[in-house]
């Protein structure tokens, strides 16, 4: 803590997190807007037309980053869940709670855009290929976590139970991926990967990475905003923190 | 009264109206017996949004009974469940022989017998089967004869022993649940409203059994509404406050 | 102070559940009848052509077994939770994960094993024969305990919640999918004449993996539910 000069534990109470989050949101939102704007421009106007797929392929600039984000966010959510269980820390559970809906949204976006890509490419609105099917199962996992939390009235049990489910689910994600690929390998093989040489034109890769960072900034902004809502909601029921009340939290801005 | 060895340690004691074939002695490490065997330090708890109690520090000495009193909803059950280790307190610690029970885990669970609100018995099994299983899972004596004696000690007559528990009355089911106290050789008993549903006869049997347990340097924590008929010098009261 | 040994505690837990099952023999029958009836629905829905049935057999029979397991999960912990036996189980001074394995084992003996034993007959109904019948039985033998073990995590997380039947299905089905893929895949491969060893080994790996981690996750979930 003191080694880095920042006392992290100062931020472990909701009263401190609320204003901190409030200050950070506009920055991330601005970055998100900028990056997504640039990414879309490059993807839709600058990148060359694909030889085989024509212009319909451009949906890939939304589909692939969305799919990456959906998996990335699940892992981040699981990390916060694990920290919450391990350290018994409220803010960690709140972060996990705030991330889940955004992750679900990206998963849905990936499925929707994947379907839109599939129609002109394979002629069907839905194909049971490995990647899309894995995304679908990931969506089920997100929904399961959100529904479990909303089914439990007791806050502490809801936090801990959904954290356990998130951790169990994160172990399942690679297993699903492997087993669904084992089951069917029809989807276009990964044409963008960090280690392999890109098989796509440079601008395409750039556009996708820019979009991914844009989505990342967006996720952070939205998660922080949602977390502020979670804080206000919880402080109306001061179960763990007896001193907090809404006026305090709002005034702390 | 009891017999004791040269060091003044209690060894055996006869209990109630039953003969000495029922176990009524403990074999916990007597060198560890100290006045501060079981204590809570600044314990606080809440349930959902409600703060139940805070800063409860109490010591239960060997040979004493702690009666936890308070109105309905004051947190007596939550307090007892914290003492069992089933519920995590908001703050404070519970110490057994000076060590935090959260660190002791199973070593601590082996020291206690808990009889909660729910009876913890299966309706489809007979009282004999239920008690045999609970005794077996507690590592206590569970042979047929001893189990029957324990059921008789709590006031259940022989014909009832082999009926499915589901046909018994509330009071009888409660007696089946409490019968494990006659087989328990554990030093700490945590009882949640044990006298509820009991008639006068059963109440007196239970009181006698508690008395015998206390006489053996056992400890009891009881959540209760009623007065317990025991010598005042071995009872302490705790009223839970916010 | 008295303490049961780990094997005494395990045997006690298993013995109680099996004793209860003997008092309620209908529980065993229910799983069996469910599987028989549901498996019969498919030919009624799809048509009795043997060629078609043979193709869908592996999937249909596996999904049916999976649904039977799913529906029986409600019986795993709920009764014990409601009558206070579960909190007594949590207080037994032995690792809860071990006791969970005992509960899942007795649950599987009651709801899973009958399905495994019945599966050759069902396979015959769908036109499977010879090797593929063996593979079906073996895959279910490996798969159903795995499903019970994974399902226990979901059952523990949703303990006592209203609507828990549907909720546990939603939570647990994504976790069941790999087992389904490998299990049904084994039978499909065997029908196609390709060896099913790969699928069966993967199924075995799932079995070992689930028994390594799921009991512990279930124990954590049970403690959370009983707070």
C-alpha cells in the first residue's frame, strides 16, 4: 500500500468509491466514444473490401471485439468474485454485480452480429458452429448469474452465491470452448490472434483492435456508472455499513 | 455425586433417574479446562438490514449455563448459530480455549452438540433409527440398548420407539431430537428453545440432564423464554441488545 | 468429546439416505418411468422410421438421462434443509466435501443407477445394437454420476429459493453441456464405426475433474445457503 504511495484501502468503502467513480466515468466515456468512432470509421470506410465476402464482412468489426469483450468481462467478473470471497470485501462483490449485465450485453451483441454476418455468408440466420454456440452458452451463464442474484433476497447470500457461480462458470468457459469445438468446427478459424501472424489486411486488424479498446473503455464507464447505482441501492439498506446514508454519499461528491 | 481422581478431576457422575449405563462423562483434555474456556469477544451481528446486537462479550465457565434471553426477533437464534460456526458474525470473535473457532473449524465442531429450532430428524425413520444415526455421526455410543435407554430417559415409552417419527406429536418429536443429549459426551451444548413443545415431565427430565452435564464441568448455552430450574450460581443471563 | 472417523461419517450419511430411499421406493421408480416415458415421446414426435431413430438415439437418450438427473436434483438437499438435518450435517467434524460426495453417491444410486441399468433396453428401442449398446451404458455409467456431482453445486446454490426448480436448471445446464457432448458423441461415434475411446476418456476426465472440484464448491455453497 504505502510502497506505491496510494492507500488502496481508503477506497474500500462505498462513500469513497462513489465520488471516485463519478470522476472517472466522463474520461472513460470520452475515450470510448473516440475509439469506437475511429474504429467504426476505419472498419466501415477505410478497410478494403473483402475478396470473398464483399462488404457484408464489415460486421466483423463489431462482432469479433464484442465476442472478445464478452469472454474478457466474464473472466474479470470472476476475478472480482474471487476477490470478494477471499477478502470478504463488499466493493469486489459490487464490481462483479456491475459487470455482469454489460458482459451479457456484449454476448448478445456478438450473437446478434454473428447472425447478421452469417446470413449473407452462409445463407442462414443461425448456424451451430463452435464459436457461436460457445457464445450462446456463455450468454446462458451470464443470465444464470444475474437471475441467481435477483432470486436471493439476502444481500450477503446473493453476493456470495453469485460469486461461487461465477467462479464455477469461469472454469466451465474453456471446457465449453474445447468441447463445442470438438463437436463442430465449421466457424471461420480465428483470423486474428495475438500470437499468430494476421491473415487479414493490416487495416482490418487495426480497426478490430481499436474497436476492442473502445468497447473496453465503454465497459469501464458503464460498469462504474452501474456500480454507483449499486452503491446508492445498498446504502438505502445499511446492512454492512451502518453509518452511510444517501445524503452522505451524494454530498461526498 | 461424583467420584474423582487424586487430582480432583471429575470422572464419572450418575445422572437423573437413569442408571450409569448412559454415558455421562467427558474425556476432554482436563488440563485445558480453565475458567475462560469459551468466550465471545465484542461479537456483533445483523440479519439482512437489521442490526441485531453489538459488542457482546461473555465468558461461559465450565459448569455454568448461559441463558440467552430476549424478545422474539432479538437475535437469540442468530447468536447461537454464530456460536456453532454456522453464521459469520459482523465483527468480533468467538474463542474456544483461547483460539478463534474459525481457525479450529472441525476441532471446534467436535466439541459441541447443537439442538436448533428444527429437530434435525427424519420423519420417515423411527426414533431408534434417527437417534442411532445421529449418535453414529457424532461418534457417540449408538448400540441398540443404549439408544433405547436414551429415548426412555427423555420420556418416550418403548412402543413409540419403532413407529415412524411422522406419527408422533410435536412434543414427542422434540424429545427424540433432544435424546441425543443423553448420549453426547461433548462438553459444549448449544440449545435453541429446547423447552418449547415440552410438557412438565419432559421439562424436568431435560433440566435434570442439564444439571448433570453442568456438574461434570460441561457448558451449556440456551436461548430461552422461560426460567430454568437450576441452582442460581450456575446460571448467567445474557440479554441481547443492539 | 467424540468424533466419528471420516469413513464412519461417510457411511452414516450414505446409510441414512439409502434407508430413506427404501422407505420411499417410489423415488427410484420415478426416475425410471420418467426416462422411459420421455424416451418414448421422441418416436411419437419424429416418426418411427428405424433409420431416423438410430441417428437421434444417442442424443435423445443422453438428453433424457440428463433431464432425469436435473429433475431429481431438488431431492438432493431440500428435504434435509427443511427438517434441520442439513445443518447437523454441517456440524459433523469431518470435511463437508467428503460428506457431500456421500450424499451425491446415494442420490446417484437412487436416481442415476437405475437409468444406467435400463439404458440397454432403451437403446434397443431405438435400434442400437451390439457395441453401441455397451458404449451407451458405459457412457451413462461415467456420465450420470458426473452430472449428479455437478448438479449438486446448482442444488446447493439454489437451496430454499422459490422457483428453484427452474433456476437450478438454468444454472446447471451450461455445466452439463460438455458431459452431454462427450457422452452422446461416444455413442454416435460407435454407431458410425469410429472408435469411441476418445470420447469415453474425455468423459472419464470430466468425471475425475468434477469429483476433484465440485464437492468442494458444493460445500462452500451449502455453507453460504445455511448462513
